C-alpha cells in the first residue's frame, strides 16, 4: 500500500510556519511515502519563491501543485522550468512556463501527480481540464505507474465532482483545491477513485479564507477593494488529507481528512 499525505494550500508565512510545526509529527505518525502540497499561495499568498519552496522541502514536503496564482510572483517564474518538484496546472497555455504533471519515485514505486485548473468562475480562459487529463493519462499508460493523484484547482464543486466521474477508475484520487475551505465529502467510488471536493488551506484561521478579516468586510460594505493582508501570527489551521492507494490496482483504499489548529507567535 502507498500512503500519500496531501496538504491544503499553504498560505503565506503563517502557513509555512504551521507546516514546519505540524508536519514532522504527522509524518512520524502516518509514515507517508509521499507528501504533496498546493503551493498557489506559498509566498506572501501569491505564487512561489525559491526560498519558500526550499523551506517547505526542508520541512518534509516532496512535491507541489499550482493554481490560478501560481505565476503571481513574476520574479520567480524561472522556478517552473527548473528541476524543482513544482507543477503549474497542465491546462495552462502550452507556452506557459513549467509542466503540469510529473512522475515521482517513492519507495520503489512511481506516482503520477497531475495539476489541473477549472474553467467555471475562474479569472482566465484555461484549456479544458477533462481533455488535458485524457492526454496525460493516455501518454503514460504503459509507464508502470502505481498511483495517480490529481489536484483539481477549481471554484465550482460541480466541476470537480464531474471530473471525478469522468476519470472514475482511471485515477486513484481527485483532490480539489482553491476555495481554502475544506469540504465534508471525502469518499471513494465503487471503481476506486477517492474524491474530496476541496482540501482547504494551511494558514491564518481567524480571518476570511486566510486573509485578515477587516479589509474583506470593508470591501463587502463599500464595494471598494481593500488590500488583502495575511497575518504572520495568530491561530492557524492545518488542512490535509491522508490517502492509501493499492499499488497493484492503483485504486484508493482509504481517504481521511485532517484538520489541526495551532497558535503561531
């Protein structure tokens, strides 16, 4: 059996500090073969930086998926074309930096990790994630893969659920990201595909989806956009999901949501 831990969007410095405090103990308890995290908001809540990626790899994260903010930190776009285990969604434009999938080695097994982004209610016109998944899976059909994990970064739960039905039996897990709020619908289909429509976030717990609440409330009251401020201290939330995949069948055996709170000073 392959054990995979997937951490919800790491949001800014407080999110990174939360990972550093919680992940070591969780790894000791769960003994995952692979640790994945969504890095869409890793550096100051907007994309990635080399230092932030290294910080999380030193903490025990093995690979990173992306989303609609992945290119927000334009000074670090070159990281997506480096040898770092960092993905951007596969259905971005072909000319975009980086790659949308990779094969990772874990205890003698190959795990295919795919990053996708939705089209519904999203800020840009991305390519179709359904057909992009088809292309990736067909090209890697004979690569001796033991598990297939997909991050579907999307606003609409319906789009994530539809993708899970479309890929039912062809992927071990479809894990939704983007909303920063964990859903309560973790399940495994009859064909062995696990689904969680949103994994939530790892970051500031007492604001609005990881952001200090006052500016967000003022925006709603005045219809004038106020700055999004991510506090560096305070109560933080750690969202993750623990997956068990049968490496012989590539099917999910278990899926368990994890939520922990911690004070970051």
